[in-house]
């Protein structure tokens, strides 16, 4: 079983990432469980979403405490908490961050910085990089394919919203491939 922890602020699309990732895994014949966790329900409050992906039935229903992967949608959260401290050694993190941002030490963990907000702003005029970050995750892990993510987008969104989010996933995917492989 692979466990993914997604960290963002409310309103930045962490629940959407979890839902799309779970749907994409399901479309590939895998078992998936996706769920959010948040305290005060207000815009901008720190919150988490979690996804488990497995070939077998998933019976665990708790939060994820030792993830294989993390996605950080808002890099300002890195200053208040070390998301890497409980990661499984050999894991990977995907951070919505330009090269100039703050990055804590992460021994034994692969850290990938993706300018997901910049990608999103170029595509649809908003710094909402959640789907671009998801594309980079797909390229970096192979846990779900780009095609499955795009099909998951079509199940969740319609029209232009679906089109720009599919493009954002593709650009995040291509950015990762160009920069890190």
C-alpha cells in the first residue's frame, strides 16, 4: 500500500487533488481511499488530505502518519512543520515551490520543486497549482498515469474548466520529466 499526504490551506485544492488521485487509481483497477482532515473550516486555514492506493482492499481508515509521498500545495506551510520527519525512507515529496523558496532538510527523501502556481497562472490566470502539482506527482512516481488523471478530470469537471485542468496536469507532468529525468 502506498500512502500520500497532501498539505495545503483551505481553498487551494487539496481535497480535489485527493479525489482526482483516488479516481485515477480506481480507473486503473486499484483500490483507493481519499479523505480530508481539517480543523477550523475557514479559507486559508492549514488542512491535509490523504490518499491510500493499493492492489488489495484497504481497511485502514485513520490519518496517514508515515507517508510514502507528500505533496505540499502551499510552501509557506514548510516553515511551521517538518512534513519530512515521519516519511518512509526513500519516499518523495513534491512541493509547489520555485527554486528560490525555503526548503528544510530532508535526509533520505527525494525533494522535487515544481513551480505549479506559475504553470497555473500562465494557463488560467490564477495561482492555483494543485493540478499541475498532481501532474508532476504522476511523472515522478508512476503511481497513476497521465491518461488516468485526465480521465479523472473529465469525471469531475466539464468544458473549459476540465480543459485547462487537463492542460495543467500535462504541463506539470512535462515539467517534471524535463527537469528531473
